[in-house]
C-alpha cells in the first residue's frame, strides 16, 4: 500500500488527480491538504470535498492551508479553472463535513506516524515550505515528494519560462528545493504537456456516462468544458492539458516517465520569476537535489488513468487508444 498526502489547489486537473488516486486500490490517501493556487485555499478545500462526495469518501480529512504565497502577492488562475475552480459548474457545496486547519502539523504528525509516506504536491509549494521551515528533520522522515511544477526544456505557461505553480510562489518552491534531503521528483511541463484530454477521450467519457450513468464520467466532462474552451481561445488547441494526474501516474508506475538528476533552483525575482533553473552543465558543482522528468509514454499513462477511473471499460479503452483511426 502506498500511503500519500496530496497537497493541492483544486482546480480542474487537481480534481482529476484526486479521483485517480482515490480510485487506485494500491493508494491510501491519508489526507488532502490545500494550498492557494488555482483558487484561494478556502475555495480549493470546498472543491476537494465535492470530489470526495462524488467518490463517497468523505471520511478522508481535508486540511486548509496557506491563504497566500510566502512573499509574492497572490494571483489565482480563475481565468483557466473558472470562478469556482471547477470550470464554473457551480456544483453544490458539501455542508455537513468540516474542513480542518493545521496543514503543517498534520504533515509532520503523518510523517512520524507512517513509514514510507509520500507527499504528492500538485499546487504551489507554500505549505511544504512552511512545514520544512517548522521542522526540517521530521519532514525529511517522508519517503519522497513528487511534485507537479516547473519546466526544464519546455516553455512556461505563465511567462516564456515560468510554470504556474512555481510562478505563484517562487520563494516557497525555491525553499523546498534548497532544504529537502529526501528524493524530490519534478513532474514538470516537459512531461505533463504531453498529457492531453483530446475531444476523442471526452467523447469516450460521454459514451461511458450515457451507457452506465457513471457520475465520475459526467463530472469530468462537465468540469473540463471550461478548460477546453480556455485552451482553444488561448492557444488554438483542441482538448485540454491535464497536468496533475501524471504525478499520481508516476507514483503508481515510475517506468512511464524517465529523467535525470540535477541541481535545481527557482528564480525569485525579475522577468524570469518562477523559472526552474536546471543546472544541466553542473556550473554550480552542487549535489543534485531533484530528479527531473523529461520523457513520458503518454499513451500508456492515458490507459492507466482511464482504466483506473472506469475499470469496467478496460477493454473498450484499450481498443479506442490503440485504434489509429482516432488519432490518439
Ligand atoms: C499547474 O498549474 C495549475 O493551473 C494546474 O493545476 C497544475 O498544477 C500546471 O502549470
Ligand atoms: Ca494544481
């Protein structure tokens, strides 16, 4: 069993990552911690509860974390994820479950309690930086941190060089890179950009819903609509990039990606703020602090993602994915 905490900012693709983890029998989600990113942490927590209700797993605790980045003024991504963070679906809130406070203590207590606990961080790294700042020794009892963030050879999505999670809280991200003594895996845009929920996949989800009335399929179609429209307006692409679930995919099967160990820092000011600076040529003669993923088998990931969500459709998913006629 893989014990994990998911630190996230749901968020459309965060919600997909949560669903994938919660639907994976070999993963035990011990808690969900929320950071401000795509939306403010208080809104993100409400969205995490909506996902938990969908899966009938409201027993999993949700902790609300930092309301703002360490130093920078907070900027949301509501233009991309919608005013509610879930593609303006405005799904009814969960009223009968309380979210908790105390993210830092929850992570530290869990690090002591569980052997081999992984943190999968798919939002800005503010919560993690504050946890390390409070008790670095205990934080380093964790097994590893798998994070979605940064861009190595790929371009940014907030500036020519910066990826959103690092751009929102570059000080938090840099602090984590500089103070972590356990394996850190960077699932950045180099690999996540390859993970596109194309119109064909969305049609497959529509068909699954029509046939089986599986509410998860409907939820995904509904929340990604806004995201798809955003991608078309922004970059003239069809479908949407779903970054965050790849971090869960890597946790489940690291052989779907490959990469190299490097020393990485995050730029904290100026035009390149939020850039992940990867020291490929070893200019700084520093020990590598991060395993940077550079390649992914996107099709294998999509099979893994969809079959975990809809195990009864395993055969159909494989047929659709392996049929060249669909161009996916
Ligand atoms: C990251 O930024 C957010 O908008 C997504 O949820 C993802 O974590 C991609 O740059
Ligand atoms: Ca995210």
